[in-house]
C-alpha cells in the first residue's frame, strides 16, 4: 500500500456561510460520512481542515491506496469532489513520522 494526500478547496462563493445551500450542506454531510466510513475501514489515516474561511483555507485527506489509479478513484468518489462542491489535488505522500500516542478527536 502507498500513502496519498488530497488537498480540498472550496469555490470562492462558499467562503461566506450565508451562501451555502441546503443541498451543499447535504453534500458535506455525505463527504464526512464517506471519510468516516473509510477511517473505520483503515483506508483514511486522517482528515481535517483549516479554520480559515477564505482562499487560504483548505482540507486534507491522507489515505492509503494500492496505486495512483486506486488513489484517483478514491478521491474522485468523495461526494464533495464527485458533486463538484470542492476541488481536490492528489499527491503521493511520504509519511516519515507518526506519533502513535497522539489521539485526534474531532470537535
């Protein structure tokens, strides 16, 4: 297995919370569920986002796949990417260090 990362970005229109539609909120819920299910399957290592609500903000997903084709498939099946709500840039990721004592808790 190889490790990959994709960086997610919102379109400028969605920097303002007031611009979000109910459907876009539903897509984000599906996106979160997709990632959560793949954490449980052992595919996603971590996922999260920055707090910035402007062009400097982004999300990341670090995950494992057998090869680049499988990684592209995984990224493209993320509901936020599939529905065009977010853009995603995929790269191979070389995990150098991992602190197994550090437990991430979503808040």
